[in-house]
């Protein structure tokens, strides 16, 4: 989980909300003060200011701020009250706005605290890999947050000709759970992927653009929140390789350790003869 990013996001939200709250408080206090629409309740002034009740019925700005806070939170102590029709209308408006503000603030605060951060990512390039005597088109997925389960992926490839989108290849399939690292491979030697292989060879040979989109949806293992991800590539993002370098190692208890996310994009180079062999495939 990207704790620093989430903390910064929550703090910004709280500061913005505090600014809006203070604007409400001082804005309504100014209205009460300028319109002289509120006064001290007589029993309150006589109790606090014996012998000088009439003088202290008047409201200064400090008392107006106090009344604005009390009204905003619908506390209603009764020591200050509206004395004009305008004052009563302003109190009703402020009390109504406070209900919406409190509900919205609480809802968004909970959302920012529990929502999943954007901690899913893929390699910046698409790799044509040669493994176990076969060619694969591969991506590597990374996840620095909670596990994602029930994943369903979609892979599409297309070209644009005469301002028309022409589909070359499309496949949808279920994926294993995404814990930290997941590999997405399409076997280019499989008969079902021949059209994709031909399009890749042509794009490499002629420099034409082959557009690629990889996407998936899944569920956060703890919250059940749906996670959606999409990444667009084209044939300019193609590279050749073999094995991806390890991002982590395993301890004796079968747990991942020593994460090296700097290796996420790194891959072994493919032999030149294998690259040339792929270029000649049809």
C-alpha cells in the first residue's frame, strides 16, 4: 500500500474541508452580525451580566461566530437566538447546509481512508520472449497493495486503415490471483494466435503501427472492491527478451522477501539468431 500517497491525499481532503467549514462559520457569522438579526436571550444576559442586561443584549462579532458554530452543529443552547424573520431564515439555511456538509465530509473521509490506492502496474513495454523453444508475447503485472482475486483479462490488437479500426486478435480469459507478480503470456506458436504473430512480424518489418490493449477487472481480497486496470501499447513498445529478472526471493517458510522492484522492467536479452528467426516467421 502506498501509505505516503494515501496520507497526503487524506490530509489535503481534511484541509480543504476545514477551509470550507471555516468559510461557512465566518460567512454566516458575518451575516448575523451585519444584519443584527440575533440577540442574547434576556435570562442569559441577566445571569452573566447582572445589572447591565440591556447593554449586553447587543451582539459583537465574537458572539456571532459562537452562535454560527452552535447553529451549524444544531446544538441550540438558547443563550443567543434570532430576533428577526431574516435571522430565523438564515438559521434554517445554515442548519440544513450543515447536514449535507457533515454527511458529505464523513462519506468522503471514509472513502479516502478505505479505498484502494493505484498500486497496480504493468511493464512499460510488451516483450516477445523465447522460452522452452516457443515464442510468447508477454507482460509482467505488479501489485504493491492487497491481493486481487477473481481476475478476468482482455487482450486486443488492432490496426488502423483508412480511418477504420481493423481487429487483428482478441482474447478473454481468467487469470490467477495477483498477489505481487503475475505474468501474462500469449503463445505465439499456438494456431489460435497465428494472426497476432503475423501482425507483429509485419509491424516490426514495415514499421507499421499495431495497437495493443491489455485490461483486467478483479476484486480486492479484503474489501471486495472492484479493481479495474487498462494499459495501451503499440508496436513501438515491442522488445525481445527471455526471462524476466527476479523481483523477490523466497525464505524457508515460503514467504516472499527482499523485494527489488527496480528489476521489474529488466529482462534477459534474446539471442540474435532467435530474433532473426522471429522476423522471418509468417
